[in-house]
C-alpha cells in the first residue's frame, strides 16, 4: 500500500530547497515547470533552480509550512500552503509569510511539481 501523500511530497520539496539539493529538486520538478514569484517574475525549471535552490544564489535560513490544503483529482493535485520563510538572496535578507498555490501532475506514474505562484501575505488580518 502506498502511503506517500501530497503533504509528504510538499515537505520533501521544501527540504530539498532548504538544503540546496539541486539534483533532488530537479527530480521532483516537471520538465514543463512554470512558476511566478511574489514579485510577478516568471521562471522555468532551470531558472527556478538557479535562483531559488542553488546555494550559490540563495541561502535558506528557514522554511516552515504553517498551513496545508490539498485537492487531488486523478493525475492533478492542487496544493495551497502558508509558509514562513527566512532567506538571503544576493545581498538582501528576506523574512515573511507567503501563500503559495502549487500544481502537481502525475507523469509516468510519479508525482511531479508542475509549478505554482507565491504571494507575500500581509500579517494583518482584516475582518
């Protein structure tokens, strides 16, 4: 029985990113990967790896998944998370909460991260 869940996959992705493990991240990503960051910049697989995973470009201090929701429909999964992140990109330090919508697709029987979009979240909640 396969007990590997979308949460496991999302956690594995965060762990590989935090470690700067380019090989593991590359294996988790679809070749048709597309991503939009919180500034509206667009990335394919290689440019994402170069900027957000390669330890020569980014130093991850911490990533903590605060919320997790998923919808799985046959070969497509939609995952949304709220993540608290701290990192240094170039000479700038960043800290914040980011809401992310991720799409996963089963390719040749294996779930792959197809892409997603991230938005910086204002800490103030308005009712």
